[in-house]
C-alpha cells in the first residue's frame, strides 16, 4: 500500500494515527507484516544513527586528547565537540554554544560535514 492509497481510505484528518491504524487492520486494509517491516527498518535506522554518533564522539575525543591542535584547529575541534554534545538525547543541549562560538551557521557546517562523512544526518 502506498501513502496515497492510505490517505484515500477516507479517515478524518483529525483522527489519531493509532485509531486509523487499528481500524485499517481490523478491516484488512493494511497488512500487519508491512507495519512490522516498517518498524524493524525504523529500529535499525535508529541503531545505526546511535552507532554513528558514538563513532563521531570517539573520533572527536581522540582528536582533542591528542593535544596536536593549536589555535584555529583547536577552535574547530572544540566546535565539533559542541556539535557532537548537542546531538545527545540525554544531556542538555546548547550549554557550550556561547563559550565556543558555536552558532546556527556552525551547526549547519558540522551537520553537512557529518552527512558527507557518514552518509546521513546524525
């Protein structure tokens, strides 16, 4: 089933998705296997992103701990660290933005860098 076909089932736009899915399953309009497959794909993608974020954090830590960064390179490594920290789902975000001159523009640059390196946004 395509999304367009699902929309054409005629459910009210304000109906919670849970109810639309329940009704569609009861009426046999959608297949539970499709839902299970989609859920498995979502879980796998979430796992992959978490692994990539961990790798990004490890690379960044290794760079900072090496002590080889001076002046502008050190500032760049620190901003990368702030970017990595801001990706956390448990720690507060934007705590070090001001201290390390991390801006929306910096975020966009590091998002693009990560997308280039890892093949997707982290």
